[in-house]
């Protein structure tokens, strides 16, 4: 057996890379990985910058720029874009004191670009501060092999039907646990509010939960958690798909179920405000569907079919413990009479800033 076969090149590369990762940085140097959402509204980009001091908060990191013509964010003639740091986390790849720095993107005229959904989300959140909106997102994703095939699936064929993979244990049922486990630890190290993870309904599909987070920060934590899972998967020679229907046919889709509450819902008898909010959502179904994937509902058309524990994209429904409804009120929330509800419509590739923004605008600001 050749060395190459016994020791895949991917792993060999990592052993060599470790030698260089262990080179100490000069005293006082901090490497900041600036991260931003590109012009697609669903892909992430990043580049590194050396600082010679320790940033304590996002505002301590300088505004930077990049070439927007390489990120689907600008034409070639006026392509300088600005990166405004908005949230910092510890870098689990380079280790402390290095940082991951999430940025908002602004055009040359200092206006937010089209895929900068954080700006208007923050605006909405600032208008309902006294209601303290909280969000928790359950992010589904699919591991993809180097050949573009779902990870763990027999090449050119299909695995056994769903029913044996969700929260499963054992060879033949679990594919890629190392990736998910590494991602979870890396998120905790970074300071991401990740509350759990589990294997999902399709083989090779996983999910993790972010939150509860207040206001715009849910998007900051979720986007950086997405960045981290892409980076971890790279190390395993795999990639991550956030496509809401990664495999066509009778296979589950992938969502970003979003749990939402505000002060009036969390107080005694908050259930009556939850019902009021659901009434408002029912009157605004179409605009929510438009905001819940990067293609104004086109992606969700493939996923929200009314099958595989989804509601149909054209219908709005709400129900207690009903996983086939647009909105689910968990049974334990009805029992205590207060808490939160779950919006099951957001696609796995949604922008959480848009989801949070529209929940706040419809349910709280009544716009
Ligand atoms: P369960 O396991 O019964 O579904 P959890 O307490 O684990 O309930 O919470 C599920 C999700 O709901 C998590 O993503 C969490 O962040 C979110 N969540 C919990 N409480 C709230 C709340 N008051 N407001 C918004 N989201 C919440």
C-alpha cells in the first residue's frame, strides 16, 4: 500500500501545517480574521489583518476595505468597499489572543450594500428595545463529500430511508460526527452562544442551535457559527451545504427554525400576546416568505411542500406542537402560559438578520 493511500494527502498537509501554526507570533501581535457576507447574501468571505494591540470590542478594530468586484458586490470601476467591524469572537483556529471579526459591508458612498441586511435589522431592533426581543435559531446543514455527493451516501445510489438517522448512534447511521463535534467545541471556544447540536433526519445532515440571543446579535452569532463550520469542514476535506433542499425527492429539507419571544410573551399569561403576534404573522405571510431565503421564496418553494414535516409555502398555519405548521407553539409553553413560539418557515440558507428584522417589524412594530 502506498504512503498516499495509508495517509491521505489532506491529513499529511495538516501535519505539515501544524509545524508553522506553532511558530510564535511577535509580542503584542493579534491576527484578526475579518469576515463578511458577500454579494450573494449567503456566502462568506474573510481576510486577515495584523493588529499590534488587543482589541476588546468590535469598535477597537479599524475599518478596512476590500475589492467588491471579487465578491459579487461591485462592478470593476468603483469597487472599493468598506468593512465596518460589528462583533468580535476568539479565533478557534489560530487560538487566543487572535480574533474573528464580523463586519458589515458599506459601499464607497458609505451606504449599506444590498446584502448588508444587518443595518436595517439593527434599525428595527433599536425601535423595540423595551420589548427585549430574543431569538434562538436551529440551523440545519448537510455535509458534502469532495466529489459533491452527500457525505456518507453510497456513491451513485441512495442510503436507506429516513427514520434511523436523527439523533442516532452507531456506524451506518452517523456520518461526520467528528466535524459536528469539532464545530461545537470551536464555537464554544469562540464565545458563540451555541446551545446544542445533533445529527439530523437525513444521513450526513446535522443541526446546531444558537441562542437565545437578544436582537441583532442572533445574526452575528449565527453567521460566525456558519463561518466556523465551513472552516472545520475544510480541515476534514468536506464542504457544507446550507441549501434548503439538498437532495430532491422524498428527503427532508433543511431549515433554520427560529424561536422568538419578547418581554410581553415571557411575562405571566404571555400566551395571549403570542396569539396576537401569530395573528399579525398570518396577515403578513407573503412578505415573511420573501425575507426567509436569499431568493425571495424561490429556494423555499423546493422545501416548503407540505410534506416532510413542512407547511406548504402558500399556506399560513399555526398549531400547538404541530411540526407541519408554519408556526409551532411548543406544548410546554402552552402548559405554563408564557414563553416563545417557533417560526418553521426560514430556510437553512436564510439571512438571520432578515428573519429577526421581519419578526420584530410584524409582531412588535406592527409595520
Ligand atoms: P426544546 O428543547 O423544548 O425545544 P429549548 O429550551 O432547548 O426547548 O429551546 C429551543 C430553542 O428555543 C433554542 O434554540 C433556544 O435558544 C430557543 N429559546 C428558548 N427560550 C427562548 C425564548 N424565551 N425566546 C426565544 N428563543 C428561545
